[in-house]
């Protein structure tokens, strides 16, 4: 049986074009109800589809973090803290440091995350946050960075990568909302004259280091199965900084070789 599915983005577009939605916008009481329900539904979806609902991405993180001497987790762009929760639940023995620049989101995330003893949340800019962690020697010799702070006109990714690859000897990095080159299955962030891609990243990696790169290589059916409604398939990059010996083992793992492709030449040429 073939089940037609629709992404949440397309469903939202259909709803906004409906007569019922237009009526809700015109009646003030109904408008307030619509905003409330939209927020509750949005929060539910963000929780249900943490890490964009991508269990292959999560499984890859588990394999690498658990087996290659990762010393801590650093997240930029906490938002409401749902992905942070997932990381804390998945890696309870690692300290997790997360940063959110928006004070309203920070306060909501802080409330959401208060029960997790291994999470440390900060309000401020992500480059300053990363530098403080490094200067205070809080994150160890090989941290994992989950970089997700790029949003609208605030793009600290370039500064983040410069700091990480200059001040840390070795790290594992996942960049969210990333352009998977020559693969239209994945969506990615772009705003004004910037796009979250190799062209943005490469000039900001310190020369002289070794870098390896994996891109995801699977269809949305692999993670959403027959869900009628699901998120878009979000692109990301797995970047390995001075992990050349371990990378040989990583890329030859059966799971990794099945669902990822080695694109290190894009970074090193």
C-alpha cells in the first residue's frame, strides 16, 4: 500500500490558504485562540521531532560520541531546549553546555531543562560562549559541537568555526541546516546573500589542520516511514577536525558507510 505523505511545511502552507484560517485572522478572539493553539502545536512538534526527527543522524552521533573519546557536548542555538533534552538523555555521562542569544527563548529553555543535572545553559552570543568554555578548560580535549545558532540575519557560524579550529586541537562537529552538495532531498538555511554551505565554512577553518567531512545519503522514507505528516528532511554536515586516524575507522563502519558519503575532498581541495 502506498501512503501519500506531506511535509509539515507544505501542510502549513495549505492551512494558511484556507478560508477557515482567513476567518480566524479576522475575529480577534478566534485569532488569540489560533495563536495559542499554534504555539502549543508547534512546541509539541518540536518535542516530538527533536533533531528534526532524524534517527539516523542521532544513531551516527551515538556511534561516534560513544566510541571516539568525546569529552563533552557544546550546543549553540538552544531555542526551547528540546534537542538539548535529547542529547542529555542520550549521553547522560557527558556534560552539556548550551547557549541561546534570545532572552525569551533562553528563559523558556532554562525552565524546560531544569531537571537535567548535566546541562549548563547560558544566555549570550555563541562565539563568546565557546571562547569562555575553552578559556575555563571546561570541555576537555575533544568536544562535540552541535552548531545550530544560524538564524535569519544572525550568523555566528563563521566565528564559531574560527574559534573551534584555532583554539582546540581536535573536535567533532555537526552543523545543522547545512547544504548537502548536489542533493536536492535536503533543505538548508539561506538568508540574504548567505547560505549554510561549504562555501561559507571552508574559509573559516584554520589552515594546517586535518579535516574530514561526511554528508547524509538517505531518503526521508528511511526516517519517517509512512507518517502522514512529517518535518522536512534537513541537511547537515559531520565535520571531523584533526581526527584523521579515527575517521578511517568511522567511515568504514557498516552503518556509516550505508547512510553517509565521504566528501572530505570538498574541504581539503
